[in-house]
C-alpha cells in the first residue's frame, strides 16, 4: 500500500504494440474513478512519474521475446503482489508467437538488416517464466474486463471472467451466425469481448485464445470439411495463441498428421 | 409477493476458529420477525450472501431446537467463504433459506443411528447429534465414526467429550495420516488458496488475508487437543472405513447417515452393503454446484434430481445407479 | 395470460388493415412484442409500426424466454456497507405497460408453458410470474413450416391448442382470428371483425392438415425416456462429443433451456452494485464446477449427454413432459450440424 493507503498499480511493457495499455488510457471516463481507488505508481506510457516498487498489482503487456525481457518479468513478479498478464501477447504469446514456427535466426534475418544486433528468443507468454495470478485475454483487452479484474483485486476476490465459447455470448446478442460464410473462430474462442467483431459483421479471429475445454480437434475437422486447407487451419490456430498449450498441441497434431499422411 | 432470491440481513454474533481453514459463525436475522419465523431441519442449507462477492450454499451446523440463532461451519474454499473469513463479529451478511431436504428425521426416530462423516462433512450432521443430545428419548443409540485428513482437520474437537459421555452415544475417530499437522498449522491465517480456475487468481488480492482464521499458536494448541481426542476415541490411521471393524451398531433396525467427500461416501456405502446393510438404510448428502437454491438455475442437477430441492440428502438406494453419481 | 382451457369461439376474419388496426389497438394498453425481420435475422422485439410485425417468418433468433427473463437481468441492487439488498429493487417494473406477445409460433407458446412449470412449479419466481400473468398472447399458427421443424413430435404445433388469448392464421391476405380465452374474446368482440365464411373455415382445416403433412422430421417419443436410460453408454454419445464444440449456441437459442448463473457486479465506487442473473449453458466447462475445483462434467461427453438427456428424459421426470418443443432452432444454429432428430434415431 502507498502512504495514502491506496493500492499501488504498475504497468510493464514487453514486446507488444502498446494497444492494451492504450485501452487502459481509453478508459478516461472512468480513469479518475480508478485513480481514486488506486495509485498509478508506475505506468511509463502514461506518466513520467515512476515510483519504485513494491506494487500491489502489476500488469504486464507483451510477449517475452528477448533475454532482457525474461529478467524484466522476473523483476515484475518480485515487485508485485498480484501479477496480471495484460492481453493475449502476455497471456498466450499473441501475434508475436507466429514467429515461433520458424527458426529464430531465419526470423531475425528476414526482419532485420543486421541480425547480429538482435538477441531474440521464441515468443512466450509471461506464465512461461513466472507465476501469473490472472490473465486478461484479447488483442486488445476488453476494458470492462480490465475493470472487473481491478475491482476484484481491490476487494480481494478471484475475478469471474468468462472462459466459455464466444458463441454463447454472440447468440445472446442475436447476431447472425458468420461461421458458414467465414469460418468464424467464435466456437472455440473465449468470450468476454461482447462479441465485438461478429456484432459488426466481422468473423472472430480468435484473439482471445481458446475457450476452456475447447474442442479444437473437432473444430479443425469441421473447418476442413467446409473446405479450408490444413495449412489454413493451422494458421488460424497459431495466429494469436499458438503458444497456448491446448492450441499448441492441436496445431502440432495437425501438422504432424499432415506430414505423416 | 415474497422475492424468491432476495436475502434477508443477518448479524454475525460470533466467529469461532475451528481448524486452520474453517470457521464457525453464529448468525441471527437482523429483523426479529424473520428470526422468529425461521426453523430448519438438520441437513438443510442456507444461501449466504456477501454483497459484491456473491452467494454460497452452506449447510446449517447448529442445534435445530435453538430458535435464537443458527450456525454455519465454513471452510475457506472460494470467493464467498474467503470474504466471510474477513468479516468480524457484528458484521452483516445476507441469508436466505433454509433450503433442501435434510436428514430423514422421522425415520431416525426410535432407531439406532450410525453416523459416518469425513472432514467438513460432519458439519451438516452436527444438528442430528445435538437433537439426539436434547431429545435422547426419541432415539436409539448413536454411533459416530468420524475421519479427517489429519488431527488438525478434525472438527468440533471440544465437543467430543460431551457427545461420548452421553450413554446413547459412542464416538470413534480416524485420520488419514498423523503427520502434516505442523504444515496445517503453518497455513493458518489465510493459507487456503481456493481452486485455480483457468482465469483464476489463486492468491488473495490486496484486501488482505482472511483475518478471522486461527493463528499458528491457536492451531498448535488445537492440534494437541485433537491428538488427545484421537487417543481417547480409538483413533485409527486410515480412511474412515478402518473404523468398521470396531463398529458396534448392527444393521437391524438402524439407519446410516453419512456425509463427506463423495469418494468416501461411495466406499462407506459399498463397505456397509458388504457388511449386510441394505442401500435403503443408508442416507448420503451430495455436493453439487448450487447457485439459486430453488431448483431454477439448473446447475446442481444430477439426472432428474435437483440436489438443492430433492436433496442434498438422498437415500443411497435412489441415487446409486444415477449415471452421474460417483456411487 | 392465456387460460389453460380453450374457449370455443367463432372464427373472425381481418384483412391487412384490420390486422394492423388490431395491433394498434393492443398497443394502446400493452407493449407489443413480435417477430421482426432485420436483414437476414428475425428478431423478437417491441413493435412500433404494426406493419413491421411478421407472422410468416422462421423462428426468431432468440425465443420468447427473453421477455420473461432477459439474458442478463438485475435481481436487486445492494450496498456493501449496509450489507443488504435495496428494498425498492424491482419496483420500476410495476410501472411498465403489460406485455403482449404477438405472432409467436405455437412451439414457442408451448415452451412458455414448460417454463411456467420450471419457474412457478416448485418455487414461484416472483418476477417471472408477474410478467407472465399480465401477458396477452396472440399465437400465429404455422401454415408453412420451416426446414428444421419437428413440432408434431411433441404436439406443440403447427397449430396451437391452448394457452393463448388469440390465435391468428394467415391465409393469403386474410388473417383468421380465434379467441382462446375470455380476455381474447372480449378483445375480439370490441374489434368487430366479420365472422369467417364456411369456405374460410374449410380452408383453415386444410391449412392445418397441409402444415402437418409438410413436417416430416420426427422424433419417435414412444418409450424415448426408457430408450435413453438404457443407452447411457451408447457409442453415439462419443461420436456426438467428438463433433460437438460445446459452444453453447444451442442452449442460448433453445426456448426451454432455462439455466442461469448468479453474480454480483460492483460499481466503480466499490460500495454499490447489482446482483444479476445471466443465462448460461450446461455445455460449458464451468457450469458444474464446485468450489474446490471438482467438476462432475469435466468430460465433453458428459456435458453433451446432460443437454440431450435433460430435454428427452430428465425433464419428463421433473415436469411430466418432454423438454423439447421441436422448434428446430438448435439445428439451425449448430455449426457442427448436430441434430437431435438424427441423434435420437441412431438409438433405435
């Protein structure tokens, strides 16, 4: 706790686009209310003020993709009583984890003119290196889920965030189903975004990672039956959460099956 | 019309630490007319509300003859119970109930009772024990076989002498293991982490640890008393079924009431059937996820039964072949 | 509320203008809800313009249960400090106009009757019964059934038998109206539509027979509960579980699925908030999980069976009827093309 008795909050950034941090800043309507309940002690993107730790609650944005970031998450873990992976990069590896299927040196060579300057590792979720108390899914995160989590931490309970399939949420909003036309990832993707994309007529791309207990094998068979190629299916599985264990297993199994067909 | 799911305020009169992760709450409805109109049957439960956190179904563990207050024995396992553990005497909670079908009290009258409990499962059976103590003439003998994981986890240690001293009551104890007592004492004061769901935070947040739980010293003292009790009441090491060989109650004209982990009740039931008891004589109390308590939210269904309405107490004969029961 | 027994009354005929006049008349006293076509979607919603109400469209995406218990509904407001529910919670409701459901299909009407058993049978849910009691129902008989329909299996269509205030059957440009309750009779009398001719009546009979004939999909309910109970371990369940994504879409759109979860939502002041009910689904993992993490339906096959056994076996034990009305919504909505008609036929 800070001297004024308010819990101290920290936001760290690893390899990411800063879009999830921006979502926090986008909460300006309620940011003052949050600021009334917590002390934003360390949030480099928002403020020059950087109070030293320890902090009561820390949010880590981004995937871990270089050795220095491994040290950074370890420090964050030491500094924070509650540590939250903010967004799908931190939670599952996110978009950066798409590179994991290629050899590291090849990725570096493709992207950088001077690969010898780069020391990167496979993109991994924060939980690969330190214990994480909660994850906030999404690319970017959903602001109301962020608030749910902050409120839960402040009153000392486990947050109840949706982990079931997006379809349930989407049907309850009476959206027309996009699956047949688009191969929407909703059936195996975790809800909690308010079915934002399908509500706007756009297929779900799976940015929130797999729903709890998702039938990925069944979904892959279904996509292939609808005419999607094995490569398409693997790409979809690996886009946002390829490093998430159940997705990784499913994608690996599909690739193995293809290679040994 | 009475609002079906709106709880009434109740005052926490007293909080007593029971084990490292379990507390006993004495409650009284804040509105006298509500308290006056409140009665329950042993084995029934209330829905306890901590506003802002949620609601949890918790069995009533006190003497049904006491109309002034009622008690809940609460193990810290989830959000609501953890929040409860942070409250102090004098705090208010929301309560609605009682719900469910309790132990078959009519059937118990005039019969010998074999009561078999495991861990926190003794809580919903305690009202039966207390009714026997108060109305001994209505019942035959009561044999209590009670097992816990370790001495530190035995509930109601301070009541055993009163129970066993009663001429109709016999108590026998078991623990899965004698060790682990130091570890259990060390986790006192907020150690109970609760289950980690996929999004779950396993630790407590910034609101601080559960304050009402017993500290290490209190626990060490309790473990000592529990160890003495174990010696006094034939303490065996092993699952509660190790006590079957010392059992004195014979199946003839007796009724079994059992509550504990489902896997324990399964082996209790199987063991008793093997020893000549009939499934029709055995009553079990099931645990399922209950949210509304009034057979509407659907969560607690098992086959055609709503555990909240048709149970939680069931006759073993009626549920042993249900597809989703562990029996 | 439609009385349980049908009142034998004359059939009246309205043209399009008369029908819209009827809706307008109803709007004076009621909030009129009915099916509306929005692009490709058919939505049950409150009608402002009578012409927007459609009686010839496929089942609405969400069924009528949403008017009695919204997908998210506030039970009461609370204050943490006072540790109690606000005494005035739910009083806003009393001021609202009573509800009229117009153009709902017979299967959905049957579903409401089944939900009555759930929400007023063992325990009476105050808010459900208050909303239900004041609802005026105009059921729309189906003369051209839709591709997934199998209502005849459960005697819940294509024409309604009871439980309505008025029944409407659209034949070309005519709306044939018949009262099913004293309230409906009174309402119809005021409107003073001409009586149907004998050829109208003959056409009505032909329309019902024709509609029945068109419904070829069928669940054989003879001994169905017993059949299910004898086939708990039938291989078909594993096959279904391999295909089912447990996304819960079928339960969301099912007119008789009633399961909900309760949760508290705090305001940012961390002091006040609301206790809310959300529709949920027995197909999702968290549904049966208990506090310590144990889940009796951890495996997908157990969840898949729970849904179907509840509809076709347990509901019968609980409420004396099957829990399915054959509306076909689950079939239409399932991305994996699972269909109870096919699944149950496999057991035979």
